[in-house]
C-alpha cells in the first residue's frame, strides 16, 4: 500500500505544483504592474520592485493555499480518472476508506508545507520587503523591528512601540539632541492620532535637560509637528494577516490589557489556527467531485468547478468572519464554521460513494 500512497501523492503534488506555478506567475505579473508607478522614484529601480514582489509572494501563496490545494487535487486525481487508473485501483480491492487515507497522508504533508510558508517564511519576508521599500522611497525610517518603529525626524529620534491598523501610534518616545549631540529633551506619550491635518499626542510627559537641572512637564494633549505622515505609517502598520500566529496571540493580549479592540486580531488568529484544517478539507472535498459528477469531465471543466468552489468558500469564509465581528460572535466560531460545514458536506458524500 505504500506504493499506492506514493503514486497518489505524486499525482496530487504534481497538480498542486502546476496550479501553484500558474497562480504565482499571474500574481507576480499583477504585483509587478502595481509597483510600476513608483519605479524611478527616490532610487527605487525595477530590481527593487522585482525583489519586493518576490518577498511578498509567500504571504499571497499562503492566503491562496486552500484554493491551490482544491484545484491541484482535482487536477491530479482527474488525471488518474481520465486514464481509468482510479477504476483499476478500486477494482483491485482498495476500499474508499483506504483511498481517502492515502489522500489524507498527502494532505498532511501539504498542510505542513502551508504552515511553514505562512508562519515561518512569510511574516519576516513581508516585513523586510515593506521596510526596504519604504526606506528607499522615504529615506526616513532607519529601523523597524520587534522593538518598534524608529524614525529620524530632524534633530529628534522617534520610537513608536506599536502601530495599529487604524494608523494610531501607541508608546511614543522622542529623543531630541542639540548641535553637540547631547540629549536635550525626552518626550513620552501614551498615544498619538491624526485628525486629517495634524498629529496629536495624549498623556504626554516631557523631560528637559539643562545646565540648571532637569524639568518634567506633563500635558494631557499636545500637537505634534513631525515628518511622519499617515501614509508612511500605513506602510509599516501592524497588519494581522502578516503576523505569525504566536505573535498574533501576544498582540491580542496586549490590546486587551490596554482596553483596545482586538476582534480583528482574534479573528485572524483563529483563521490561521484553522488554516491547516481548511487546506485538508479542501483536498478531501475534491474526492466526491472526481469520483462522482466530474469523473468523465475534461480538465477545463474541473478547473472551472474547482475555482468556483474555492471562490465560494473564500467569500463565505470572509462573510462569516465579518458577520462574527459585527454581531459579536466568538472568533473561534466565526473562523471555524465554514471549514466545519465543508467537512460535514464532504463526509456525507464520501459515505455515499462507498
């Protein structure tokens, strides 16, 4: 039976790889075209645009993996169906349960591959890509790590601990130096928001260093004149989809400890938790199609069916998540419900094939 497992796995992997290559090429072309408007600005060359598209590709592959898995499995198993190999396998005494087990082994490997791409490769790659892009285009940001965002603003150095998705800044520290590179003042603010024209900091504490001594001034709200624009902040803001699942968990804790809305991050966290199971279910759902109504269908019809099925699942998954946020449903339920429903549907039709 190991020979059967390897043979079916090879067919499915071949189909998944074919779909992956096609979608990556199409996505790369679209992504490169989207960068064309900034090529030539501030030393941003075509090679920089190509590197940026290449670095953000793992994240886009990860997001498309359920559809890639469904299309690839349908192509792989469809090829075996067209050559009547599936009929021979069943005629040789292989039960549907054993056939599903062989596919499940391959699905497990694909799930591991998707997790590696989405949780290990994609987050640092997309963070590095965004940082390098904005460095070249703005020449202002000097560092953006787990210790926050660092910006040089004239004679001051600004550290922002967190950049939220709505553009608000939390945990701001300004270090201002004089012409002799001596620390002149240290300003800390709990939060900064932009009203469309200017930045305003709240809960400000300013420490001024002079020859006469140290002076501390506390202000509830203060206007902040800075080169840091909202457009610049939006590039380096914390996007939930671009965080690894363990960082999402810690970020949710941070938001809740500070009384901030964490619903979007919770939903993304549970979506990432369910992602491997979603991929596995999308692979299993291809079996009823191939063994049933699409047994004698052509490649084009299978691709169309798989694409429509994957697109429908993607839309329902997004809709369920947003409805969960609006109506206050638990994030785990909103993220996992579509996957559970598809699993029940596929299990029902798999039992009918027996």
